């Protein structure tokens, strides 16, 4: 199964590192036998959907470039 990762850290919270999210999600995908085909990143507040990575994720989803999206937490 092809999967995409969505990583986001908020500009409001200091000390966050998207690499921590990426490492855990890549490990999870590997255990599931899924192929990571795309990684989308944003370092922005979630107050609106006007985020570059988020928009790219939805554009690629519409093109069926992956089967599932993994994200570290629902608030990401």
C-alpha cells in the first residue's frame, strides 16, 4: 500500500521537531509493510487550511498518488 506522511509543527509551540514525527511514522509504515511515497511538511499554525504542505497533500490525494495518509496526532 502506498502511503503519504503529513508532518506539522505549530509556530505557537516552541521546541517541536517534525523529524520526530517523521521517524515514528516511517517506522509505523514499515511495520505495516507500506511504502512511503510522499512526505508533506508544514511549520504553521492550524488556524486555517492555507498551508503549502496541506494543499499539496490534498492535490496529490485527488490524483490518487497514495492510498492512505499517516499523521502523528489528530491536532497535527
